[in-house]
């Protein structure tokens, strides 16, 4: 009698062990199924040679898959009429009397300057009056012209690059490097849409295109912080505001 009870307990224990092992096996199988067949694929990169150069992908900017989204806008047709006021290459603003029948046009310009680092705060200086020409001392001006009765004929903002005449002495202990970044455009898009600009930068200015550079954020600031300092823009160290 005792032997039968012992055999019964052993038999039940064996069944429980087999059931438990089966449950574990099913669980492991299901886990493997989720990991290897349902989880999104990803690549694991390893450094086979830490001293080797980076392998920059060579992507075709004219690949047929991207050209389906590329379109060429119509060329801009500029008017043949010249402005009443124009600025020449010698930082001088002129009244163009060929654009009016009046013998005398009284114009004024105001230098537009930025007294602080805030891009949204500018100062309009006192008007400088002229009827023919006047020498400029800033990059941005607001021009207004009136007839002999005081009626406003012309009002516009003009901009040019003012040649300040300042010369900086070179430091032999420092590199002389000019970095030019074009916001809102990738290198591949520039190859497609700005071929003349790239040709000028490379051939005339002997510039170097940074093929491995990629954007990490919107606009200039976060990308330049990452590029120049290796840090994150708008972070505690580089908040973007004084």
C-alpha cells in the first residue's frame, strides 16, 4: 500500500516537472520568435580597425528614386526697369534721374544698425538728405524720396556689403579658415540645385566640401555648436541666449 502511494507521488511529480519544462520551452520559443522575427532589425557596428579612415557613403544625388521628387522651377524673369535709387560698388547711393521726369528729387536714407545682439531690435539713425549721390557707411539703409511738393515717390530698404576698410593682421600661430554653411539644404541637394555655386567654391576659392558632415538640428546654431565644440546646442552649456 505504501509502495503504491509512493509510486503515485513520483508519477505526479514527474508529470509536473514535464509540464513545467514544457511551459519553459514554450516561453523560450515565443521569446525567440519575438526577438528574431518580430523585433525591428538593426545593425551593430564594430570597429574592425580603429586606426582606419571613416568610410563615408557615396550616395548618388541623381538616383532615380529621389529624382521622382525633384522639380525644376521656372527661371526668374527680372524687370528691365531700373530703380529710382541704386547703390554702386563704391558704397555710394545715387538717384537715377532716368527713371523720373522731375529735375530735382529730394531723398534721404537712414542707416539701420543693430545696437544689441538681438536680431529683432534695430535702430534707424537720423536721415541723411541727398539729391544726387551720397556715401554710405553701413550695410542696410532705408531710402525715402519726395517730389517738390513733399509727396512720397519712393520708399524701400536697400542692402549691400559695406567695405569698412578695416584690415586685420594675420597671426602666424593660428589657422586662417573660413567656414561657409548653407542652411536648409543638404549636400546632395546642393549638387542638384546649386552646381555653379559649388563649382565656384571648389574651383575658384579652392574650398573643400565636408562630405561627412550631417545636420543634427534645425537652423544654424545647434549644428555649428556640434561641429565646432562637439556639444549640444540649446543645452546648459550652450543655451543660445546670453
